[in-house]
C-alpha cells in the first residue's frame, strides 16, 4: 500500500516537471499569433493585414525560429525575441540599420517569448499546423471546449 502511494507521488512529480503536450499551443495563444493568423493558423484577412498561412508555409524549423524571433521587417509580422536586432541573430541586422527607415523598422510583439517558449511553439507548428488541414480535433483543442466554429468542420 505504502509503495503504491510512493508510486503515485512519483508519477505526479514527473508529470509536473515535464511539459504538457499542449504547451506549444498555449504559447501560440499567449503570443496571440491567432489575432493575425486566426485560430486555425491559415491566415487570411484580419486586423494585422493579410497574414500568411502557417499551414502552407515552406519554412523549416530554422526558418520558423527566425521569423518568430525576428519577425519580417517591412510587414506586420512582429518579432518575439527580446534579443532581436540586438545581437546578430536577425539576418545580421540591428536596429541601427533601420534608422531613418520607418517603413521597414521591425515591429515589436506585445508579448515577448523566451527561448523555451519559442522552442515549444515551433515544435507545435511543425507537429500540428504546418502542412496539415484544419480538423475538428484541432479546433476543439484550440478552443478547449465545444464551439460552434468547430461544429461546422
Ligand atoms: C500583428 C499581426 C501578426 C502577429 C501577431 C503574428 N503574425 Fe505571423 N505574420 C503576419 C504577417 C502579416 C505575415 C506575412 C508577412 C509577409 O508578408 O511576408 C506573417 C508571416 C508569418 C510566417 C511566415 C509564413 C511564410 O511562409 O512566409 C510565420 C511562420 C508566422 N507569421 C508565424 C507567426 C507566429 C508563430 C506568431 C505568434 C508567435 C505570429 N506569426 C504572430 C502577421 C502577424
């Protein structure tokens, strides 16, 4: 009996140390990627302008990491890394390269993300979004409860 109890405590502690499988999705929502790319990530018209589809993207992990960290200067895609344009991670450019060039100046995201969050987010995109069609399962996961949007899928 005592051993059984230890066993459960052991399992519970492993669970809380590991990342929940939906951590990447949580980051996606926290960063509000959906405000521009929509809940389904397929983009389209919204207040952020015509955001590209993350489902149709041809970017690999490295490319995805770069666009999330650095955004895309000259568009509404903001940068999510605090280090962006401070070191050489963003196309070798720094803020000084954009001085006097307001049109192309990179836009900061409202919610910055750390390395761990970005990693989880990229894994989520690669595993569940990129190259995938929009499913009811994904919809229910995103909304976390039955939603009318999902009924139509
Ligand atoms: C304020 C609006 C906005 C937000 C917020 C935003 N994006 Fe974007 N994103 C855009 C726009 C606009 C583009 C298209 C840029 C262009 O024209 O090349 C884009 C492009 C992209 C691309 C490139 C797709 C491709 O193949 O070229 C990826 C990947 C992407 N966004 C992921 C994300 C992720 C992940 C988040 C959240 C961490 C996010 N975006 C948040 C507006 C936004």
